[in-house]
């Protein structure tokens, strides 16, 4: 148990968890004030993306050289870290939706959480943990301004806002999740 506590503290898990919860509650409160509709996927996607960016700081330790030279196997731990962060973000969003009485689609939450955590993991492997948030932020920003279309390229670009069960959205999220988790688990964060 001591190892898990030290690992969580070194990855800034308490601060990340607080940021995820505060963001979810703040967006929910602003949506109630602003009259946001319960079927609007943008608010849920915004909460998930904010959660993914909050946990991205934990995808690397304080000393990357120590992480790379430790006598433990990092690959399964890195993959588990990405998956557990995704579960945490999705659970917080579903809890906020449940407490507010708004319906939430678990398929939508799982798809978007998996894809966003894959983007964060790719960002950590490519740019380092301090800049891992750039990919999900850029993709979310572009998906907000691109008009909806039935074109496959547009659907891939706006996969976060598509309804659950859309093939392009599901496959894009799946590819991002698998690729990001694998790249991060094998290579770790960039120095």
C-alpha cells in the first residue's frame, strides 16, 4: 500500500482528482445557469477534455531518468495509469449527471474518455507530460468550430461530438485509445 500512495503522490493524483471534480461541478453549475440542454454533447465533452488535461500532468514523474532506470516494469504500470485515469474521469462525469438528474449515455462517456486519454497519452509520449494537454485541447477546439457533416473526414475530426454508435466516432476513439496507450506504455513520457 505504501508504494501505491507514493506513486499517486508523485503523479500528483490528489490535485488532479480535485481538478477533475471541480471542473465537472463548475461546468454542470454553469450549464444550469445558462440553460444548457441535457442532450447537448458539448458540455459533457468539455468536462471529459478538461479532466483528461488535468490528469495529464501525472503521466510523468518528477525525475524521468529515475522512471526509466527503476528496477520495476513500467509498461504495465503506465498502461494501467492511463486506463485508471480514464475510468476516473468517466465516473466523475456519470456521477455528476446522475446527481443532477440528467440522462447520460454511458457509451458516449466511454468512447470519449477512451479517445481523449489516448490523445493525452500520445501527447505525453510526443511532447512530455507538461505539454500532453495540447492534443486533446486542439482537437476539441477544432471540433467545436467545424460544421457537422456526413463526410467521413469531418466525422473523424468531430468524433467527440457525434452521437454514440456512429462508426466513424467509435473507430476514431478506439484507434486513439489503443495507439496512445501502447505508445505511452512502451516509450513513456518524453524527456
